[in-house]
C-alpha cells in the first residue's frame, strides 16, 4: 500500500492534485443532490467540501489552485453569457423593465448596507464584499472581486478572507431568501391559489405570441397590389405565406398580386390581428390551413420546422438568399434562443435557428438539404468559436479604462470581459460570421465544470481561514451581517413590488430569486407559489442581475482603493 501513501503525500505531483480536485468535486456534487426541505444546493456544496478537505490538511499548490480557479471562472461566466445574452436585451422591454427596476432596488440596497458598515468601520472592505456576494449567493461576483482586489492590492491573503466571508454568509443568504418569501406571503395574507389564477389571467392577457389567421380580402385599396407592397405599407411585421384563389392554394411571395375575394394565410403577433382584420378583411375558415394531402391543390402545401445547420445560408440576409425563387418555399417563422419571431427581408439566419418553411413536399425536401437540418451538427460543440470568444473576452477584460479621480484604471477582468463578449456574441455574432451556438446540454456541462473547478479551488484555499474566522468570532459576525444584507433589500423590494408594482405572489417569488441569482432556491420558489411563473420572472431579471453582481464588487474595490489598500 506504499503507492497509495505516496499518492496522498506527494503534494506537488499532478496525480495528487487531480485526485484531490476529483474528490472535492465528487463529494460536493453528490451532497448537493440531496433535497433538504425541498431545496437542492447543487454544485455549490463543492465550496464547503473543499473547505473541509483543506482543513483536514489536503491542500494543493497555491499557483495551481490560482490557475484552476481563474480558468474555471472564465468557463463559467462565458457560458452564462451565451445563455443569457439574447434575454439580456429582451429584458429591457416593458414588463421586463419594471421587473429590472425592482431588481435594482435590491442591488442598490445591498450596496448601501455595505457602504454603511464600511464607513462605520465595522469591517474591512474586502470582507464586506465577500459577505455581500455570499449573502446574494453570487459566485461569479466573488471571483471577479477577488481578481480585482489581487490586481490592485497585490495581497492574496485579503482575497482568501473575502472568500471566507462569502462561505460564512452563503447559508444565511439561502435561508434569508426563503424567509423573505414567507414574510411577504403572511404579511399580505396571500392566498396562493387565488394568486396563481390571477397570474395566469395576466399572462394570457399580456402575452403576445405568433399566430396564424385566414383573412378574405375585402378592402378595394388592395386590388392588384403585390404582397410586397402590402407588407411595406403596414406599420408592423407580419408574413403572408399562402393565398387561395377560387379554391386553389398556392405559395405567396413578394410579387404575388392580391385581388378582392382572395383568402390570405397570415402569420402575425396575436395582438396585431385586429389591425389586420381592419386593413385587409374578415376572418374565414378555409382549407388554406390544411397541411394534408386532401388539400384542394394538386401539389398540396404543407409546413415543416427545420434547423439551420448549413454554413452556406448562415449570416446572410433573406433577401440575398432568394428562398422562394431558389427552393420554392417561404419562411414564415424563426425560433432563436427560445424566442419566436416573424422574419423580414433583412433577417439573417444563424446556426441553430429553427425555421418554419412552407411549400409542397418536393420543394421542402430541397429546402431541407439546403438548410441542413442535421441533428448531429447541432450536437457538435463549436470548440474553436468557444475559445475564440474567450480569447476576446480576456483581451477585453485586460483593457485599462481610466476614470478621473480613481487612482488606478478600471478593468473588466477575467470575469467581466468574457461575460460581456459572450453576451455580445450571442446577440450579434451572426452578423460577423461568428457561430455562438452551443447546445443546452453542452453549455450546462461546461458551465457546471467551470463552476465546480472554481468553487473547489476557493474551498481548498480558504479552509483554514474559514475555520479560524468561526473560532475567533468573525465568522458569526459575517453570518449575521449576511442575513441583514439578504433580508432587508429583499423585503424592501418585495413590499414595493406588491404595493407599487402590483405583482402577484408568483411574480414576486421569481423577482426575489432572480435578484439574488438564487438558482438553488428557484424550485422552492415555484413550489411555494405553486406556479411556473416564478421561473419566468426569474429568467426576466437574471441576465441583468448577473451582470450587475459581477461588476458591483469590482467597482466598489476600485472606487475605494485608497481606503482598502
């Protein structure tokens, strides 16, 4: 058994480092699956297993731990950026704007509490920021703040103390979030079932989805007009995919002429249907909807949803692809990042888009070959583009940004830079022929791996300091402070959301959970509100919250650099 003893005593060997990381991540991930009062903590428990194992004496090389921590952080924040990027910009729409304003109440209140304690001399800045990030359960914010602190101060010990504060405050952050939901529920005497019904009514009334409707042309002003002319004169987006003349159904393109009495199959947002009825004609039931061989047309018209996986059609405007002329089909809808919309001539298809094509069977087969529709290609990870984006992110994060009155330039760092680049690539990458598509399973795998490596490194580095803080009393103080940072802002935002924002209980649960990026608590939020609407509101504020949480710690450290140093 001498070989086994050597494996765990030669602390500078690659095998020792690998097995310690593997044991920390394995044990943490396994315990994270356990459900406690309806809550699973997931991979976050890796932080605490790392603390325990390092306290028992199984530590790793400081430089190795630093590299693994930063590399894991880069993988984590970059894949988060790819995931939330499309929703990041969509979150600024009307309903999302109100939710994000309420989320800002939580963030600003957190900052004010930290500043109050800091200027009162209650604790050093780096400890307060660590406690704040633990109280709001935000791991990437901790990593970003640690890196900024190390770059500015050059003291690795302060970064370790920051992580100890994070670990001490994290459990209270989770429990405080749950407590806030209970307090709001009982303070307003909320009937959960009634709130669920109200939420569903609001959702159905306020949600615009893409729908299709058959309209019979009765407006004489449209006689002999082409479909292209009609679309250009209407002040909103819609598509006309089929036209019925005397019972014969055919595809409609931009040059198709319309006559009074024709029946048009229109794809539009459901909140635009009334305007279309006013401008075109009355709804009618018609075989124009049929996708079966019994359709009146000899070459029956059908539809099919296919995936764009062929590079030849990616990143090009639909007007330049001449879809109808080349393939004999029309594209009526595009699904991208979970959002369905109606394309126009300027729409650029991106790899991974799901498109609805309309035409006869023969032409659809041609279109399938042209667009790819390869399930295998969708599962292949685009590793080159992934690391190209990470490279740009690291470069962006290293750019010094001078700010008047601040002693050192501000940098986005290894967390902020990759996050910003990932968000931009996920939104605009298609315009520059950069493939950002990553399958959901691949994204989740890389993200969880990066997070596990980061948390394991933090835990292995902070173990002795964490238990020392608990022993001499600072740890209990951090826990108490963390509960204050958690509860006070959440209750302020929750009461404001109820009284001013008129949000229902499921919406408030989603808002509060998203404001703390509290993924471990999200299943509980859906359970206590008995509604999946909590998850939708969580998703509405999560992108901006993540960005804010990552940047806040860095900004505080930079702005208060003189005092912190």
